[in-house]
C-alpha cells in the first residue's frame, strides 16, 4: 500500500485524502440524525473517491522531469483546485447557497483563513460547520508537511532567512543533504507519516480538555481543529460564546504555542536541536510583542478607567486577560476573540484600536507553522540588522560577532526579509486596488486585504470600525479575496521561485 502511494503524484494523494475526510461529516450527520448532510458527504466520498482512483490509475508511475518544480506546482494546484472539489458537497447540503459562495467558504477554510459567509449561528447545520473545520484542519496539516518536506530544502517559507544559498535553491546545509538522498515525493510521504500522530494527538488532547471544561463535544472538536490549524472556525461565533469559559481559553492559549515556533513539534527534523525553546528567536520575538501589545492595551484602558472613575480589580483582571488572549490569538493568525475582550471596553469606556490587531496579524506566527503573516523569524532578522546598524553608527570600526549564523541573519537574512516585506506590501496595495475597482471603500478594502493575505479572516469583524459582513460583499470582491487567501497561504516568494531558471532547465 505504501509503495503504491509513493508512485502516485502528490496531488492525487491529496484528492484521495480530501475524499476520505468527507466521511467525517457523513458519520457526524448519521450520529445527529442529519440525514441530508450524511447522504451528501457519503455520496461525495464515493464520487470523488472513484474520480481519484481513475486519475491515480492514469498517472501511476509518472515521473516529472523536475520533482521540486512539480511538487511546488502541485501545491499551487492544491490550494486552487481542491476547494472546487470541497465546495460540491457543501453547496449540495444547503438549499440557499450558490456554488460560488461554497467555493469561497472552502478556499477560506483550506487556507486556514476562517473568513465565512455564515457568521450567524444557525444559518447552516453543525454538520457543515464540522466540514469547514475539517477542511481547515487538513489544510493546516498540509502546511506542516510541505514546509518541512518542500520549503525547507528549497529555502522558502522563511527558511531562506538562515540559508547559505538563495531562495528557491538547495544549499549545502543538512537540509540539502536530505534532498540529495531522497526526492521530494519521498520526503512528503515520510514527513506526513511522522507528523500525522503529532497533529492528530494534539487535536484530540485539546478536544478532550475542552469537553472536560464544559464545552459540548461538537463545538469542542471544531474549536480544537481550529486552534491547531489557526483557522479560527467556530459554529457559535468563536470562543466568546464558548461554554468552557475562562479555563477553556487558558487551554487554547497553551496550544497557540505550536503556531509560534516549529521547534515545538518538529525539533530534530531540520537540524535545529541545539537551543532550548525559550531561546528560539521566534519565541523571544513573540514574547516581546505579546508583552508590549498587552501592556499597551491594558495601560490605555487603565487610563480610561480613571476618567470613568472605575477601579474595580476584578474588572481590571478581566480586561488584562481579554487583551492577552486576543493579542496571542491574532498574532498566531487564529482570530479568536476572548470572552473578556469587551470587558476592557466596559471597564474604561474606550474602544480598542483594531489597527493593533491588524499589525499583529501581519507579523504572524512562526516559520513552518500553520500561522500566516510575514513570520516572526523575518521580523527578528530585520531587528538584528537594525540593531547592528545602530551599533555601527556609534562604533564604525566595531565587529558584530555572534558567529556565522548571526552574521548570516543580519546580512543575507535581513536582505531577503526586506524583499519579502516589500512584496507583501505590494500585494496588499494590489488587492486593495482590485477591491476598490469592485466597489469596496478604502478603509474596508485595507482590512479585507490584510485579513486575506495574513489568513486571519476574523479581522474583518473585530478590527474594522464597524464589522464587515463577507456575505454582503460583491461576488467579484469575494473572488479577489479568495485569490488573495491562496497567495497569502503560499507566500509570494514561493510563487516567484517558480520563475527560477534552474527549475526549468533539464
């Protein structure tokens, strides 16, 4: 069985996995007497399973001339074509949803963005909410596997910051040595097998914890999937309405760490085992950002509470926790809003600035995690470069020190990070321009562009001055946002790497 899978193109394997996970909502629909949903997803498994079998038979044993290029093209196809397949049962299971709306919903879920047209609880069945979460969960797992198996050897997705070579090229590090021994298909299969128990186990553990804390099993499993995949999908409008309460948010915050640093789950896979977790640059940068943002919000509301003549300690504690949880949630591009987020507003009478949450989402989480955004390692590289330049202003003849790794991050790492920042800014401007042509106002277009490219869909509801309803957007605007979500998930450098001449030489 394993040898047969190795002979299949990676896209065919993804099609088979997508067909298989349709049994999750089918079984849930049977258990909850949602027989319409059960039949639709069961028939979807049969239909697309048969299609996968036919495509697999037609392409078995096919060996592309350039495996790295082929797998990168396969990844692009996965985020553009598979949502078309996922949208079929979703559209069939709802009587008032067009296929275009279902496609937008599936693109948003598979890219772990979490933007939804059905933000009001009860608009669709719990079976369909579970399907959204399952698609996002699989999308997050795909990001885990592809980041280590494909992006790491090619110096993409943030790995280029510490690379000796240029982006899109293999270097002489230990990662490249793996690439010389095993091709990309073998690496994808091997890392998928290695990561599957970790990914599944983390989800089950959080699911059980949320159930113990009082959450209903169906909501708990969706929130567990959404936390691990950072999709922010919820059938009840987020953790704000969760029955698990404060301790449920504490449990979710603990699992956010897997979206901050890849060392929490992939230590030893890419040769980075020498430093403890608390010395990882991404963890350090995340800790500083969380502390500064939470402190800024708390102090702002504390000053407002003085003007409002309110100094209740319990209100202050709720405001502090609400700020902390929401800051961590948006930094990891999950987008969950704390149950106590409004407590800060009630305490001080001041509105919370959404621009801060947009900035956190833009920065994003760690390299090779399910989080989107620019990535913490790139921010760290630019910070170290700025720090060195300040030292040179005071001491022009000084030696930076720190070893080869530090010097590489300050030079080549900062250079490529700055290029990515510029590309990301250009992408935001382009998406905003296209949205304006589709009839979206400037402020709303900026929020929507950042939400799509950082894969943080809930930004539109929380960060905007007034909540933006995705269902009220024109069809053209939703199509633009769908393409932006794919671009944000794949990253601009990965697409540019397809134009690398080395990819197309025989």
